[in-house]
């Protein structure tokens, strides 16, 4: 764009000026023709012009002869800005004043926009969570933000030097792997086109995410490289915690799946074992005392009993065994089992107890807790073949919230902790991961079933507790068992430690009453009929609820006892019992089932006052239970 040129002649002492020349560029800028202005005073063409200080500049140049520059903002009638002008004023030899001016509105606007953009970028850089460093093609620092300096703690004199080499040296002494870092930087400077992203570990345990990219112009010219650094320490920690929680969830889901499978297998085994025990008993009772076949039958019975133990261990792991919990002081339970443990662990292992001074009151099945202690003590003994120390310790705790986040199955509140500590061989992380899985064992073949710790796990979980393990190879092992603490005092009842009333050794096991037996498994129904008749009872058997109701109606008078399976097709044992009581066709009820706790609870069986016989059972157990129910109080079913 051409410059506008105006020539002025001073009027009087320079208080006003007359237009003598006005070029085409000036006409365009001012939007006035030369005819409109030539020969006229400036104050006449531009009223109010004195307000802008133009005459003062013109007068000084006219008087001194020294050129001057001044900017001028031109406003509209409504006082809004119209344009920006640049003006140079000179004095000609003949005495006229020349004003050379230009409209720079677009340029000034662009400069202001660029200035605003730069300020915005600088503010963004300084408020960014990323440290930013920009170097030119020679490695000289040309830009950085405050976050970069703060992240690395680079001295001010190093930054002031603008030397990337000095900055790099300042950084290297803070790194876990400085050689690797330096080699990567050198590689990127040598390979200008490459981008790079890595994690950088610092000696102060921080972790930075580092990203670097080259800067190229549109014509392909290399201008340098930009580096971004972000502190991801908290993010990495959160990721590790998330992975840990996810791993715990997956392990919990796996254990739950195995538990459901174990519970299902245990139910089927219970029915089979009931039949095996019963029919093996028939064989044994039918053989003379000196018959060599009795030894074979006894082996069958012994095998069935071992299988029964395994089944109960599976049920313990799956947390579906039937428990008889009561409020106890865990200190007493630990103290009571010490004598047994001393015999089990042998003389090479020293047993120490550190029991809390205050009662450690919990609600658990005493017999099951004894089993937990024994199993853990035996494992500790096996981990100390050359001897060592086994320590049992109890204490009460009031954990913080983060503890319960790691143990979500525990009820929040005060806890009792039972610790079992040994000085044995310890174990690897891989072993700890599988430790509570059924049939997992580190013992040699024939020395363990792999059900000991899975049983411990199930008992603790089903009792509302949790267990954790701390162990490293050659540094021993600590099992910590947690139970909710109860503000209650254990009561001493007339029960044995398993919660059962003592059986009278002189109980008569035979009877003459009439029994309605309902069992959907054919082999068990036949076995039950035979056992009952052998004990003197009159028996009517049915395969399901409707058949049992029809048989009761035909019988025409109340049965002394209904013996029924709980879960059957169509009508459950509970529904059958209720209907027979309503029709006054059964005086008392004995439920039996090989299903697990949850299943029979859903059918309303495990309630106070309701008699229950758990499969598998022996002929003697059935005989005792029958007399207990028939000779006991009236049926509540």
C-alpha cells in the first residue's frame, strides 16, 4: 500500500495549517478528494482535530525543523475506533510541512492478535501439568515453562545459560538409569525425524512420562525438538493398586467358582457315601466274626469314612458346611488346643503363645476354629524340618478404612486378629497365589491331599472372617486370621465344645413307631427302609411329596415320624411336612439332606427346633437321631 502524503502551509504562528497538496493515496485513506481539501484549513476539513495533538506536532516541526513520528487513532462519530495511523512529519526547505501517513489497522490488529496468542500460549505453558522444553537445531534452549524447571529442580543459572548440555547434566544425577536416558537423548538428536515416548524412573521414586517430537517447517526445514515431561507417579501407583484389586477380584471369583463346584460334587458324594456306608454295614453285620471277608468290608467302610472327611473338607472350602457358632473368647480356644499342638509339632519346634490381656470375643464354631489352628500348625511344622519356633498370638484391632478396602468381606469395626507365625522356609509369590486352592500342595506325593489350607480358608470365610499371608523364601511365614470383635461375654452351657448336648450312652436305639420315609434317590430309599425295619420300625416309603401325601391318606392315621429329604422334584420336604401337619397326618419330622447349608436354609429347614440329619450318615447315627426326635418335644415343623 502507498503512503498518503499531505503538504501544509502554516497560518500565522502555526496555530492552523492550509492544505497545499493531497496525493491519491491520501485521498483513499482519508476518503476525501484533493478538490475537497486543497486551499482549506485543516481545522475546517477536520473539525475537532486539535483534540488529537496534531497541531502541536506540526508546530514543533515547523519551528525546529526536526522530523517527528507519532501514531494516531482515528475514531468514528460514536467514538468507536475506526483505524490506526502511522505518521511522519517533515519540514520542507520552502517552509511547508509534509505529513506522510499510512493506515496500519490490519497490521496492528494482526500484531495484537499475535501478542495475545503468545500470551495465551505462555500462560498455557506455565499452567500446564507438563514440563515443556524446546531446543533449536543446535541444541540451544529456546523455550521452557515453569513446570519443566519445577519438575526437574534445575538451577536458575543452568536455565539462564540456555545450554541443553548443562540442563542434561543437571537431570542425569536424578535418574535411576542415567546412561539409558542419555543414550536415548543422543539417539533422538541424531535421528531428527523420530518421535519417542518412554517412562523415566527417578531416584526419589517418582516416575515421569517423557514424550519428544521434532519440529519441521512446511518446507521440511528442521527447527529443533520439543520435550514434554509429566509426573505420573500417582497414576502408576493407582494403576498398581487397580491391578492388585483386579487380581484379588479374579482370585476371589476363581475361588468362588471352585467352591460352587466343590459344593456340588460334595452333595453327590454325600448320597453315594450314605449308600456305601449303609450297605457295607449290612455286609459286615451278616458275616461271622471269623470270616476273612470282614476285613475286606472294613476296608470299604474305612475308605468311605476317609471320603466323607474329604467331602467335608470340600464343603469347608466352599463355605457351605453346617456350622454351630457361639460366642467364645478366642484366647480360651487357643489355650485349649495348645496341648494337642505340642504333640503334633514335636520336640524340635518350640511353641510360644502371646495372648491378648483383654478377652478376644468372637462368634465362631469352636470345633472348626480348632481345626484351623491344627491345620496351620501342621503346615508350619512341615516348613521347619530342622526345628524352629511357632508363635500363636491374639490381639484386638481397630483398623483404618483402607484396611477394610483390602478386606471387603470383613464387617467394619473392631477386629480380633489371630496370628500364626513360624520361622520356616517361607514361600514364593507363585505359591502364595495358589495356596488356598483345593488339592494344591507343595508336599511330596502321598504326604498331603492339598485340602488342609483350603479347608482353613473356607472355615474362616464362612465364619465371617478373613485371612492374609505374609511370607518370603527363607524368612518364615505369618498367617493372620481376622474375625469381628464382639462386645459380649461367652456363656457356659451344658454343651460340649462342638455345641451338642452330650448323648446318653444308655440311649435305646430301637423303636416300634410308624415312620413315613420320603426319598427321591431309589438306592437311599431302599437303604432307609431296610435300616428302619432292622431297628423295629414300621415303614411306609414314598419317592416324592405327592406320593407321600397319597400314602398318608391311605394310612388313615398320623405317622409317628416323617423322615424326608429336603430338596426333591416338585414338592420340597419342608412343604410336605407343613401339609402333613396341617392335615394332622404326621406328629414329628426329621429332615435329611446331602445339600449344603445355603440350599437347605433357603427351604427353611435350619431353624431352631427343627430336627436335621446331614448326609452321609451311618446306621448308628440314624438310629440315635430317630430316638432323639421321637423321644424329644413335640414337632415344630
